[in-house]
C-alpha cells in the first residue's frame, strides 16, 4: 500500500519537475530570442541611417 502511494507521489513529483524545467527552458528561449531581435533591430536602424 505504502509502496504504491510512494511510487505515485514520485511520479507526480517527476512530472511536475519536468513541466517546470520545460517551462523554464521555453521561457529562456523566448527571452533570449526577444533580446537578440531587439539588438539586431537597433543595429539595422543604426546601419540604415
């Protein structure tokens, strides 16, 4: 009984951890992409003038 409960809790924790890690990676990629786009756009505006 306790073994089943323990295994389910571990599985729930791992799924939650996977979601948090995946969300953090996706958020980091979007932030880095946004910063890169802003820097590139500023350079292009400077070069255009």
